[in-house]
């Protein structure tokens, strides 16, 4: 059996090699010609899977190692009896860690204290539910909006979207859909943006098309919204340089790009492919993972708890580095900017999740230890290395 695998899926090719002929290709080389004699293909979000890619091939299974599926024509796959799997929840921790780091960084820049602010979470699935826990851990008042879950559960915690409009920060965690009663294309349009609280912050790590980028830019220019944090952009990779300039933080669609999240997705693809073809395989856990940016931190209070927490998180993940790399594309022409956007994603440096960093924190208050534990860190007795 021949399986084509996007090279950005770590360990998957090695795991499949004992039972399959594996072709590991860069994203740009996953073409119709490359799939002619393939039985299965595992892609990521930059590959559009449709009739143009698959017609005339012998592909019987498609996997996307991503939580989103808007790049896959699932109707085409169903009509042709082609199996399909995605990786919901695989990078949920990664996105939640991105979000909490972004919140702490923008709070520092804007002179805010997160504790006591109101956070509106739109979409409470795998990612959004983790974001809810993060917000509550930081002492924020968290409001939830998820119409499908509201209908399914009847739980009064799920509020209508209008009830979130007075939130200090609204963060979006929905798929991009264009049809049905819960369609999300331009869910945040000019009317919804204008109804947000003056001076509030909008965060989008879902899909660019969920927000009307022209309306958002206009709101930032008018200073109706105080700030925006954008990891996803309408018309990627052809992003709007004016919107990038106005965003407080802008990154190249990498919120979910932790190495740990990619490994999770690779495992899910391995298991789905094995189940589809009846291979009966078990995932061989990687013998080793790359080291984190900061392997050990000894915590000492520096200012407020939020200041200390900001220092810890930004040592593990410096979101401002990602912002600076994307911001450097503003002076490029449109074609160069799009090419660099793709490169920043395809050559994204290894980013490990917080659990990979050892934190020594017996000299800090229990309240901060509890926050660190909720974010995935494990506290150990203090040593003298890597003080914050």
C-alpha cells in the first residue's frame, strides 16, 4: 500500500514505514501526479483536497492532520466512497497556550490586569473549552457562546452572542462554514464589531474568514476596538498589510503549531488510517522529542503574579518573535508577502508545550502554583538554574 504524507507531520512516515510504502513530500509537491498510484494521503491545511487533486487517482483514504476541514471537499469524498479523518482536539493545548501568552503580553502592553476582566469565548469545543479553563484560572469572568451546544444541552451557561458584547476581550474558536443556521463566514461582520464594547479587544485564532477584515480594520482605525490579536487572516496567504500594521499582535497562522500538537495529530492519522484499511497497527511512541525552548525555570516573584507569570510563559514561548517575523513582511509586495507567509508556516521553529518545561517554584504563593499547574506545568523543588 502506498501512502503519501505531508513532511510537516512528525513521526508519521516512520510509524507507517514497516507496513506501507511511504512517500514523504513537501506540501507543494502533493499534487495530482504525486497521488496517481497512491492508496492514501495525509495532508495539512494548505493542501486543497477536491476533485482536481483526486480524480483519476486510486486514493481511498484522506487524512488531514488538522482540526479544521474547510480545505477538504468532504462531499466529494463521500460521493466517491473515500474514507476521511481529521484531528479534532490535537492542537487544543497549543492554541490555549498561544492565547494565554497573548493575553498576558497585551495586558502588559496596555497596562491592564487580566484578573477581573470579562472574557467572551465564542465556540466551546476542544479549543474553546480549554480557553474557558485558562480564563477562569487567570481570574477572568468568562462568558460562553456556542449555539449548537446550547441547543444540544440546554445548558444556560451557553449565552446568545449578544450577551458577550460587553466583554473586555472576545476570542473566536469556531470552524469556517458558509451554510446552515450556524454559518460562521463573516460571523464577526461590521454590525457585530460595532456592537462590541468600545475599547475592547478581539482575538481570532480560528479561521480568517470568520471576521470581516475590512470592518475590523475600520474599527481599529476609528479606535472603536482598542486592539486585535490575529493569528488567522482573510485571504491567506495574501494578508492585508494595513490590518497587520494595526493589529497589536499578528502571527502567521501558527497558534496550533506546537510540536506536541503535531505529534498528537500524526498519531490520530496513523490510527484512523490503520482502522480504515484494517491494518490492526499500534502507534509506536517517539523515542525522543526535541527539547523545549527553556528546559527549566526557577520562579521568583517579580512584581505582581501576572508579571511573574508573563515572564515564565514568554520564556517558554515568545509570541513577540512570531509577531516580529510576520510584521517584517509589511514592506514586501503582495506576491513576496504571500510567499513569506507560507515560508513562516512551513519552516516554523520547534515550539514545545508548557508541560515540557520543568518549573521549580516552592518559593512562590500557592495561588501562582495553582495557575502554573492549570497551564500544564509541573512544579518541583527549587534549584539554582534558570531563575526568572
